[in-house]
C-alpha cells in the first residue's frame, strides 16, 4: 500500500491508464494484474479538479499519513 501511495504522489499522472501502466511495469514481476491496480488506485485516489492529476484522497491522508521519503 505504501508503494502505491508513493507512486500516485510521485507520478502526478493526468490519465488513469498512464498511472496504472506505470505502476504495473514496476509490479509486473510480482504478477499483479492491471485490473487490481486500477481498482486500488480508484479506492485510494481521485482526480484533482484544479491540477487535473491523480492524487491521494484527502480523507486517506488524514487517517493514514505515510512517509514521503520511501
């Protein structure tokens, strides 16, 4: 989960497909499916209306702060 949160923050992707593909390339050796990655990204992330990029949901950041320097 920490990896996913870090990648969403780091990549600042405007496209869900680009974000999923980028994460998938790094997790391919662990046999994680794109469908699972997309579902988890939609669960923990949302598209920021101002910046037009995918970010972590604010409610999740408040309840579970994570290390930015992973």
